[in-house]
C-alpha cells in the first residue's frame, strides 16, 4: 500500500489550515512556504477539498482558503475520501487484472479492507493530526 502525493499533500494543506483556523483566509503562497510544496499542485488539491465541502475559498486581496468547520469535526477519512475514492486501489479498478471482476476473490478482500480502514480513519480528527 502506498500513500499518494495527493493524499499526503491534502493532509499537509489541511493541517496548515487547521493550525491557522479562524475566519481569516490563508493564501496558498503561505501554505506553500510552510510546506515547501508547489502552489500549483496545492491549488488542484484545494479545489478537490473545496468541492467536497471541507474548505471555503475567497478570491481577491484578502483571499485564500480556510476550513469550512472546526478541525475537530473533520476526520482523516473525510480528507482522504475528498481526494481519492479508495485507500487501496486494486488491479481490477485500473483494468490491469486478468481475472474477471465477478470471480475475483481479491476484489472483495480489498473492498472490505478499504471499508475497515475508512472506519478507523473516521476516528482520527484533523485537530489530532495538527496537534491542536
């Protein structure tokens, strides 16, 4: 199992926003300086997080991003689900598997694993990740 850059960076972005949680909007340039991540890649991730309702954005001189709610009400599962559909992607999903999907034992195993992992990640709050 490998954590993608997108998942890793989404956690980092959300952590910076959590540590600066207020009504103030945080520019991606600030997040980029704090994390040493590309502002362009952060922008793509921020859009996905915004589309899932985890962050709010505002354009203009005082613009940027902020959390849509308290960091204690956002879980790691929310963040990962916003940027990725599953934790473990199977060969069936990428269409490289040689076994028919209907008779693949691995598919049901990994789907069960994903459900259990997401259930566990529901207990990990962003406030815990950000050490607030």
